[in-house]
C-alpha cells in the first residue's frame, strides 16, 4: 500500500506532468477560441452534418469552459501543483533559514585570480571597511576573526526562493476562482425598450427568469450609423433603482460595462422595438385630409364618424418593402376591411402596377371614402444587455496579484551569498571574494567583480 502511495505521489510530483496538463489546457483553450461556443455554435450546425454536430455537442466541444474535461484537467493540475509544492517546499524552507558560517573553505576553492587582490592595509581597518560595504549592499554581516585572518559573510534575496510557490498558489487561486464563477456565477441577458423598466433577466442556459435585487430603466438609446448603414456606435442611458430610489445611473457603451451590486452590465445588441407609433393621414375622396398619431392596438374613430379603425400591427420593414401598418376598419352595415398601408406604396406600384388587383389587402383605399397614407414611423429601439455576476472575480483578482508578485521574485530577484576572506601575509593583505547562488551565475559574477572593485577603491582612498 505504501509503495502504491509512493508511486502516486511521485507521479503527481513531476514537473513534466504539470507541463503536460498546462499544454492540454492550452489546447482546449485554443479549441474554445476557434470553435464557436454556446449560442454561436448554432451557425456551425448549418455547415456540418447533424451526426457530427450531435457528437461534438455530447463531447461538450461547444461549451468547453464549462465542460467536464476542462474541470477535470483544472483539478488534476491543482493536485499536481499542490503535491509539487509540498514535495519541494521543505528544501526551500531549509535554504531560507540557513545562515552560512563566515568560515567556508569550500567557497574559496578553485577561486579565479580575478576575484583576489593584494594591498598594503591594516587588516582590522580593512575588515571594518568591508563590513560597511557589505551592510550597504546586503544588510546583516556575519564576522569571524582568527589569528591573522578575518572572515565575513553576507547575502540577500532569500525570499525569492518562495517565488515559484507563490506562482503555484496564484494558479490554484485562479483555478478556484474560475470554478466558483462557473458553478455559482450568473450569465443572462435582457432587452429593455426605451422608457421601460425591468427587474429580472433571462438566464443564458435555461432561459428562466432571474429576479434582480433592483430594477433597470432605459431612459434613452442612441445609435449612430456609417454612410453604408452599418452601426457606428450605440449607447444606453440606464438608471438603476431600488425601493423607488436611484442607486446609480450611467451611460452604457460597448466595452464600457457598468457594475451594480455585483452584477455587471454589458452593451451587447439593439433592435427596433415592435409596436411603435405611426403617423397616418386619412384622405377623403371629396378632399380634406386628417393626420393622426396612432399606436398598435388602440381603436380610433374615423373623422367622418363612419366607424372606427384600429392599427393591428406596426412593421419597420414588411417583406422588405419598407415600413407598413396593418389597419382594420369597422363600420355599421359594412363588412370589416383589413388591409396594409405601406409608406412607399407609390414606388411599389411603379414596380408592380397591378399590385392592388393581385393583392387587394395592399390597397390603402379599400375602405371608401378614405385612402390611408403612412407618413412615417416613430423609431423606437430596445437595448440588448448582457448581464453577468461572477463571485469568483475577487479570487481571480487576488490570484493575478500573487502571480505578478511571484513572477517578479523569480525573474528579478535571486538568493545569493557573498564571502570575503582577508589574510595578513607579511606586509600585504590578501583579500579574496567568493559568491554562491542557485541561479543567475553570470549576474552573481558581475556583482562580485563590482564589489571587489568598490572595496579595493575604498581601501586605496583610506590610505
């Protein structure tokens, strides 16, 4: 049993295994980037066979970041990082706590000549100068005096030994934050017509309504277009209310979300709101014209008291023939007349002169003595908002800070020790400087040479 545990422990404590897991996660992320995800996958269904689409759907390829595969790989990577950290941390802790002795013969073995120099100086005065120099660059200094010799030792950067473990912790926090957000987070959407107020959103997965702890009102929606008709920019003026009082207000634009009580609102889409207002002119055969602003569903009296008419539908672009309204006219003793009134009826008749004979319901003069004329529609838009709440965001933010800190410790700091040995040889003082580090040997060598030159210069000036 212990052998099995030892084998499993050794397997998960492998750095190569961590690289494999990271590579697999990166591969899945690449697929998730290239393959349309969730609702966007519907467009792909039209280009591939139904059997292949069904297979990919069952394998959760269209929702990779919420798939079992992604969670499984993230969990295995977390286990791998924890075991690697537990397995190697005791060695890093021992290296952090160790305080090397000033007398270290091994540090001066095979020392190159460029790391030594001789000078005429008093050994005690030279030792004090070296101690001051080491304290300036490294901090605490350990000193040992023997007959005719002085040994000094100092170092810094020991905290960088924990850089890799801080990075491990940041990745674990990142995985935890991503899982919390995926499991307990909210992704939804809502459409709000100008002037209207909503207090619930529709969930993205099951389209169920989720009540909000506040209400959202769209006071105004603005859209600007390029000359070719493509939208240039669009903006929603939103007001957030709670218990009848305004919580917050702001202008919502693309890539400029608004956050309220943990819910983040994004400007996602827009469209023409159905059932808007229309301006109709009613012309009578004998002359005269009445202009009326009408709305879908309402009943209006004809100007001559012959009956009533009702706007049944308001369409922005019916059958790609432009704006149109559907009208029903009712009068005592006459059959109800239902017909469409197109704003561009003159252009339509130029293209198809016999349109009234072919499609009588397109004749705006179907009820005599009136001819209905559509002067225009009042443009009214709805704003489409994407609404997210991710409880894992604070954890991800903390993970990002830990990741930056850990990488800075790894990349810009390193642990090193420096020894200085001074031996009195007749009328000269023999000084040797050695260094030791677990990485960045070239940087340590430059540091030792700089220290040697600075010490030599200070001793020369103190004569």
